[in-house]
C-alpha cells in the first residue's frame, strides 16, 4: 500500500514535507516569493503612476514575460543537460541583482518608464531559464508518489505569498514608496539561495541527450506534439494565459479608475485572488491520486471564465474582492492540475524540455495577451476587454471537455509507464550498470 494512503488527512496534506530537501526549498521560496509579489504590485503601480497608461501596463507585462517564449526552449535544454540546483542558484542570484538595481533607481528618484521595461525584460530572460528548471527540479526533491502533493504545496506556498506580498506592498507603497518594495524583494532572495546551498541532491543522469542543443530542443517539441493529452493540456493552458490572465495586468485600472480604491485597494484585490488560489492549491494537496484531474481542469477553466466576467462588470469594491476569490480558486486548480498531469505523464528524459513548453504556454504567450489587453482597454474599456478574453477561455474549456473522453486511455497508459520507470540518479544508475 502506498505510504500516502496510510496517513491521516492532515498528515496526507503535508506528506511531501517529510523530504528534507523539499522543506528547505519550500521555506526559502516562501520568503522569496513574498518579495516577488511585493515587487510585481509595486512595479505595476509605479508604471501606472508615472504614465497613467493602461497600454504601458501591458507593455511592462509583455517585456517581463515574452522572453519565456523565445528563451524557454533553451532553458528546457539546460534543465535536461546540466545540474538543476546550480542553475537555480545562478538564476536566483541574477534576479536578486536586478531587484537591487530597480530599488536603487527608484530610491534615487532617477527611475524612468524605460528603466522598468528594460529591467522587466532582463528578469524575463532569467525566468525563461529558471521556470522550467525549477519545475523539473521538484521531482528530484521528493519520491514520485509525493509529486502531486509537492506540486500542490509549492502552489500553496506561491499563493500564500501572493496574499501576503500584495498586502504588504499596498501598505508600503502608500507609506514610504515603491523603492523599498524592490529592495525587500532583492533581500528576500538570500533565503532561497541559502536553502539551495544546504541541499544534498543526487544528480540525474542525462538520458538520450544529443550533443546538439537544437536537436534536443526539436526532440522536445516533437514529443509534445505526438503526446495528445499533454498537447491538449498545454493548448488550454496557453489559451487561458493569452485571453484570461490579462485581467491581472489591468488590475491597477480597476483599482484606480473603476473601484477608486488606490494603491492599498490594489494590494487587497491582488490578495483576494491569492486567497482563492491558496484555497484551490490546498484542495489539490489533499488529493491522493491524479484520477479525475482532467475533469477538474475543464470545470476550473469554465469557472474561471464566469468569475472573470462577473468581476469585470462589478462596480462595488466589496463585491469585486468577493468575486476574485472563486476566480483565484479556479485559476489555481486549472494551472496546478495541468502541471501535475503533465509531470505525471512526461518521460524523465524529456521533463525539462516539456516543462519549458509549459512555461512558454503559461508565461511566454501571456505577454501577447497582456499587450493586446492594454491596447484594447484604452479603446473599449477594461471591463469589455476582460469579458472578451473570458468568453474565449470559456469556449476553450468546452472544447477540452468534449475531447476528454478520447484522451483518457492514452493519459492513463503514460502515467502507469512513468510510475513503473522513474528517472534514476547517477549513483543508482552506476550501481546497476546503466550508462
């Protein structure tokens, strides 16, 4: 009987924490991500304060995320070829430096909108390597039976920070300015770097890795194209990222021009979405298997769309806060369930490259939606823009649900195959004579 099935419900919720490396990872990330959310909210408010432009909010979102589309494949190759822990230490260090540069420019009152755009682009390039490596790294910190719980706990931590960070940012921006939010984010990276340095991780042996990065990247794309369940999940994820997620980019417009709530209100609105996302990730953490997750993805995508439409037309600050909770729940369930299913199905030798495609669809396509949403919001208004995007995601959810019965058998076979043949650390492969 699997270990998870013998645990109490409370112990089952936290079962991935029995792995020391994952505890170190989670504690460091928790501190660092509070700083990350502080910076994101403060940066959005700062660019809106400097320019008053919804379009430039979209430009900053575009600049910060589009590098994942172009550099993500290379990040996937790096993840499958090099030591993931060392790569993450490097990317986190570079992110820390960029945060301190942004803080220095802001606190010295020399910040300009082009500084924010350039620094957002640089951080986006770093994240194009960091995201696929970090996602693939999770499987090295826990046993395969705890993978779904680890992903859900990681999402819970991410969204716990999403609640705390924006709230602190709203208060800090109103009291002493955006620069100190950026400085706090820079300092927060010390925690995650320290946790990574304290880990003891067996290095995975690269499997079927060509000497050509281009050939390796192309092989990863072919694998995604030929694996129908993974392809379908990524298509829906990309649609939600492009059409649905730009509501976050337009949040300063809703907070300031529609709800008249100011910087503190922006922090509360972002935090409310984070509360919902935290609830969704905790619900996933209590699950003991991936059975039925495909239906969760379909229903969550539909619920996200309906919640976004209701939020778009709310004129009440209190009602908007309430609507962002189910929106956050459904967003997180759709994203984390897709992540879990993909990680459960993918072959180990393709894990980094497939997670790079995951980051491309979830992060890299999003900026095009953000840029379009910013442009549309200045012409037809933020509520209509968000509604149009939500209607697109609702259509995508219906199409995915109709295809689900045809995808189940292949998905089940892929999951069983991976459960019977996980990737072997170098030390284990050597001991058994594998090369």
